[in-house]
């Protein structure tokens, strides 16, 4: 077994979860203000203290089911222990944060000198208010304009959705390029973790996508259905061009994957990623938001028989059940519709990610308490549900799957 296979192993959505990466919400949530919610991709402002308690309950539930829980902030801290690496990390972070003013940049680096590594990571995640910097050295026009904006460095409130910046597929990762500039800094943490953290740096982890690509690909759009089939959403956050690049890289690798199914879903806020409308809960069983079924188009991407590196792309003309049955090679596909397809209940529970479940084993999932109609339907279909409170976590428009990045699952 390769070293990367020991550290990363995800060949399904439902294999028993063994190791997962989370981020405990931090001070970044307290830097959310109404005027800048849209810029920072939030619809509301969670109460940090309660959000942390809810997240801690989520982590304890995982640990109680035998899952090793790692935290993004801890791995990032342990990845910059070398002083040169820390310096490079700060420079990369300021570049990605669009801090180009010479004076502001110098003051920030001086400000960061007083922090140890853990404090530095927390501060970079939280963002830097202008009021924190007592002496702005105005040496360029950039430092003098836009004086009303309250942040020198934007907060990163989306970090607790660890699913998106990178995705574990097989024994490698897709190190993603995020759709929005405000989230692309999130991928820097994964980049440094896999290059510098003692747990990963000597493992030669394969990379199926690079954060410097021009087209966006986000982890919430990637579902590893089994060891042969990967589903990827063409969504509001992931472009078709990125899926082609990803498909070429992984289908022509030494991995067992044979097909990438590209799901073209509606481009709207409520359907942000594929996993907000479609997740796998058991062998042949899926949650789905009923509104996407009628408008869903699926393309099958496979290796071409003509030239190495060429892809064969075919538009599937059948129903979603038949498409999944064909490629997953199962006798029956069951689609469990969010809130049973009721127009009002489904729309309400979809807004709180009723279709976004985290499988910790076949037929065993973690769900949000507020989606009680959908949760009852899951139980009626033989699915064991672990229900977590979510009054604050759900304000970020992401569910249990969004909040978790599996690193190791048992093979089916």
C-alpha cells in the first residue's frame, strides 16, 4: 500500500468514515456585518458562541462513532513551524488577500510578528480590522483610497465548510480553485498542509486539480459514488471546463475510476453545489431536492479509445434513476426527495440543506435537526439518522457534508 493510500483513502461516499477534517468556527464569524454579507457569501450572521457549541457536538458525535477528527487550524499551524515556511505563507496569504499597498503590507507583517503560529493562523482566518492597526504607513495610492472599508484583510467565514477548498478522491486530492476571490485564500491552507505538514509531506499525495487553474472547481460539487464513478456538478461554483481538466487527470491516472458523471444543475443560490441537492446515503439510495430532477442533464465522461488523454463525452438521455443504475451497476435506485417533494416543505428544508447529509457508514448519516420532514423520510427508508442541532451553523447555507472533508473511509 502506498504512503498516500494510508493517509488518504476515499473511494465512496458511504464507506465507514475513519478520519475527517473540520474547522471549528472562529472569530471570523464576528467580523460579519450586514453591509458586507453578500461580499463574504453569507445571508445571515451566526452567533459564534452557540455555533461553536453546535460544532463541538458535531465533532463529538463523529468521535463517538470511531472517527478521528482533525482540525484545519491545527494542521495549518503545524505546517508553518519552519520560519522560512511561515514567511512564505504570510507572503502568499497577503498576495491572495489582495493586500498590494506597500505600507499596509509592511505594517501587517510587523503586526503578525507578535503572534505565535497558532495565533497567526487564527488571526488570518478571522481577518484584520483597520482599527487593529495603529499605524498605517501610507506609501502608495492603494493605501490612501477605499478608507471606509473596515478590513485590511477580509475575514474567512466560509472556512467551517471544509468540503470545498480541496476534495479527497481515491488516494489523492483536487486542490481546488474557488469561484470567488474571497474564498480562494482557503485553498492556501491545504496547499501548505500537503506540502509541509509532517503527516503528509513525504507521502507524495497525487493532485487531480491545481488551485492555479483558470476555471473554478469546488469540493461540494464532487461526489465519489464508488471506486469506478465520480459525480461532479456543473453548478454556480464549478465550471464545465474545470470538470474536463479534472476528468482527464484522474481518468488517465493509476486510479480505478472509469467514469465522471457531470450533473448540470440550476445555477442559483439555493442549489450552490451538487451536494446541496443530492447526496448518497446507502447502497443505491440518495437524497435529492425534487426541483432539480426535471431540469437535470447528465453527461458521462470516459476515456477515449482513440488517443491517450482524449475524453469521450456523451449526453445521457434517460432518467436519473436509470443513469445511476447503469453506471453504479445496481438493481435498484431509490431517490429520497427532500421533504417528500412537498412544494413548501421541500423549499424550506432545502434552504437549510435538507438534502445535504454526511454518511458515516452505509445507511447511517448525520443530519440537521430542523429538517425533520426529510429526516423522518430517511428513517422510513431504513436510514439511521444522527441528528445535530443547527440553529447557528445552518445560517451559513451548508449542511453536515459541507462541514466535513473525509480523508479516510473504509473500502466497501
